[in-house]
């Protein structure tokens, strides 16, 4: 997500002001952070990284796919697997009641 569409949205300038007031350099940086936290939280609580790894394994075994396409697909999926360090950070944050309550908001569907 780039900041341009957000800034043009009716409340986009408010969002940009809010995220920068909370220490993010831009909406793009905020989006990257929340995406990273969301992926790590999903990996810890719902084992989503295991599902992604299964998809990678299936793609790598598929002999009908073009090698270049296979490489792009695998790279895209690997980007969805959080690092062990990020998983550990989320695990530690979940032990803190204040953070745990906020992290649980990631499970809510909009």
C-alpha cells in the first residue's frame, strides 16, 4: 500500500497524521509494521506459517509450473513467513496483558 491513495481518501490525512504522531515515518511504514505483526501473530496463534510452508512444498513439487513462475510464487509465499525473531517477540508480547489484549484485535474480522 502506498500513501498516495490513503492521502486522497476523505479521512486519509487524518490517518497519516495519526500514524506519524505515533512515531511512524509514513503510512507505508505503519502498514509494513502492522502487516509484519499480523503475520507473526497468525504464525504463533494459528500456525499460519505451517499452511504457507505446505503451499510452498506443493508448488516446489509441481512439475507442470514454469520454473520462473514457480520461483516468483515461492518467493511471494516465503515473504509471508515471519522470522523466528518476530515470532519470539509476539510470544513475549502475548505474555503481557496490555499487549495481549491489543494483539487479540488482530483476530477480529471486520
